[in-house]
C-alpha cells in the first residue's frame, strides 16, 4: 500500500510535529511556585499519532482517486431520490405524516435529554435553511446572522416580560418540551417546502443567477439591490422565528447566547452541508449539532475533536456533503441519451 | 491636556498592536482572498511560547536582556511554524474549492488550536513576566506615557519599516505583490506561487508573534482565549483600513486603537466596542472598500 517514500515522508512529518508541539506540549511551567516540569512522554505520543494519521490519510487518498467517478454518480442518485419524493404530492404527504408521527412519538419514548438535544438540532436546521437562502442561494456572505436570531429572542422575551404576551406561556412546562419539538418539526417542514418552492421560483432563480454572475444578472434585467434585500429579509425572517422558539425554550437569554461563534457554526452548517442544497443543510445541521453532543464521551477533548473534524470534512469534501446538482434544460431528450451507469 | 495625551498614547499603543495583527489578515487576504480566522490563534500561540520560554529562563536565572531576545526569537519561530503548518493542512488542499470552504476550515482550525492550547497548558490566566523594565529617563513623564508604550511604539515602527523594505525592495516582496495582483499570471512568469503563499503566512505569523509578546508583557497576563478577541479586533482594523492594503491595515489599527482609547477615557469602557464598530459601519457606508482600499472594478 505505502511505499518507502511515503514512510520516509511520514517520519519527517511526525518529526516536524514533535518540533511544533515542543514548547506547548512538553514544557509546563508554574510561574508562582517557579517549577518547570518536562513532559517528554507527550513528544512520543505526538510522533506516533502524527505518523499514524499521515499513513491513514495517504491510504484514503490513494483509495479515493480510484473511486472518484463512482462516488460522484452515487451522490447524484442520492440527491435525486429526495427531490423525487418532494416532487410527487402523494409521497410528500406520506413523508410529512411519517415525520409528524416521529415527532409525536419521540418525546414519549426517549428521555427529556434526548428530546432537548433533538430540539436544538432542529432549531439549527431551520436556522441553517434560513441562512442558506442568503449564502447558499444568493451567494452573499453573512457573518452576523445570529443578530436576527437575537432580535427574535429578545422580542419574545421583552413582550412576554412586560405585556405577558406569547402563547408559549400557556403551555404547561412539562408538556411544553414535546410541544416545542412537534411545532419545531412543523416549522422545519414548512421551511423545507418554502425554500424548495423558492428555489424553483422566479426569485430563487434570480438569486442563483446573482450568485453565479452578478454582471450577467444585471444585464438580464434583474434588480440586483432588490433581489439581495429580499434574500436578506427572508433569511432573517427564519432566524427571528427560531429566536422566539429559543427564548421560549430556555426561558433565559442574555447577549452571551448570541456570539460570533454561533454565527460561524450556522455558516458552517450551510457550507458543510453543501451550499444551496436543502438536504445538505439538514444533514449539516444534524451533524454539527449532534456531534458535539455525542462527543461528550470524549469530555475535555470534545471541542478539539470538533475543530479537527470541521477541518477534515472541508479538506475531504470541499463542496460540502451534498453538492447541489445544477439544473440544466434539455431541448430534446432524444439527443441526450441517458448516461450509462 | 495631560489626560488627552495619556489617552492618545494609550490609543497609539493599542492601535500599534492591532496593526501588527491586522497585517497578517490583510496580507493573507491580499494573496489568496481568505479571511484567516486562525490568525488570532497564531498570535495567542506566540504569546504562550514567549511566556513559557521567558518563565523557564527566568527560573534558571538568565539576565533580562537574554530572556527578552530568546523569548522573542522563540515566539517568532514557533508562530511562523504554526502559521506555515496551518496553511499546508487546512488551506492548501482547498485552493480550488468554493470561496466559503476555506473559511469554514479556518474556523475549525481556530477552534482546534484554542482547545489544543487549553488542554496542553491550562484554562487559567497566567501571569506574564515583566519583560520591559521601567526606564529611568522616562521618570518625569511616567504618569502620562509608560516605558512599555514607548517600547511597543518604537518596535512596531521599526517592524513596519522592515516590512515595507521587504515588500517594496526584495525579490520575495515583488513576487508577493505579483501573486496578489494575478495569481495565474504570476505563475506564468515563473513565480513559485505555493512558496510565496507560505512566505506570506510565515511573515504574517511572525508579526503576530511579536504583537503577542508585546501585548502580553504590557497587560501582564495571558490565557488561551486572548487570540479570539484580538483576532476579531484586528480583523476589524484590517477591514477599516481596506482589506488587502498594507498601509491600510496600519492606519485601520491606529484609528481603531485611538477610537477605543478615547471612548473609554471620555465616555465609559462599556461603550468602547460600540464606538469602534459604529465607526467601522460609518466608514464602510461612505467608503465601502475601507480607508485605503481600492474599489474593485470588474471588466466583462
């Protein structure tokens, strides 16, 4: 599998990492007691760890170049199955019914912790879908998306606090959890269908055109400013709604809930899933939100692993998990024979 | 009047540090069009390396001057090494990927490096040794301008001068400017673009390391989170001055530092960020490409 050259490179790389991690991993000083402790064993771990990772990556790379073509086709197949389901009304309603049944049943059969985790994940699905309109479809980079989320949360919190408004207040606390979960799933389904509809609408096509080429877009008579503003407004709309849900769910908000990191994670959901792809965004949100939750077993190494996985996913799948297939129009099917699988 | 000068000097010092870090952002953006979110972490690693080396040497009883020089060298060397490695791992494979993909991998790298330092060292604030002594000749004006401020300002000025000479005068600098103008064209005239990108990361990281060393000895304590906060501020400075422009980063850093200093001094430290970012928004409304940025025109 690996030749002599790769082994040699692997050794050099691990040597480089031993050097790189030397001051931070090996030396530890106590500035108050004035004690220096040398942790040489860490160097050995780093050397072995780097070498193993290098070899694994090399083997994966060799494997991938062989199967690249096959993978690509399988991927398009996957995407089209979901699009086909969404396209036919009968299957669409079956899917909704199925998801609703899961939503009602889930809190009954699992612990409140599990429900909580799933609720959070679904909130991020909707947030991701909202940002997908701005970033994925219209191609505008929005690093302050979390602000709209905060606006929604504060609107609810202030209205509720000062005027006793909000229908969440009537929900009993115990049943509230399940209700939130169900309503969220409802939101998610509504979002999916709205975004899906949008994608094929005049506006959606204008966004995608804007993302691909602004100048050509203007030449075709699309009002650039209006189209961009609508994208921002629609994206912000979903964030605001989820902000309300978030405030109702946690019953406590402060500015620390809406940091830059939050924005970055929502952006990561969109890019990781595959920009402009609805299924991709759902998948991205589930992975990015459930991953740190289930990585809790790693305790303090949790965020370290999260960062590393984020980098690795981008390096191995730069176009996201599901890259959106471009719609092409064929004038006549006869002249385009189907691709042989 | 004394108070004004005090705030002015404090603002300049702060701005000089922002400028040092902002240069790394702006150079990388200029050359590969990427907002390197891990840059703040490189600065933090520089400060940590300096802290470790300085503390170890002071425990073993080295003289102050040797400590300062060795700690500075170590910070520069290791920060550059980290900057180089981060580029090779997280950005180089994504050179032809969609625009936002390297941004996400930069965010991942930033989270990774923060937690790496947290686990390898500690989450507590660590007292940074005082590397810059109080000079005797500064005694009469010490209540207005501290010795640290002067050292930081002079060091920054010297570094900026060296950087200007490197970029304007040397072969590497010429190649860097060529690559940032047109990467394909630079490749065609025989510039090793990958090497130039690496050089950019190394220079940017070295500047951040010096910034880390200076600010840590100025403030007197460090922890694993300082990189994130400084990174955001420096990025703001880079955008303010016009991202991609080197004099712009310096100007942006100074403007940001002075605004913050005056806002803290005359209004309240709670409003420091409000003023800084309001200024950013105002400038970007009237000059969308930043103070010294060139407006991009696209030919069809």
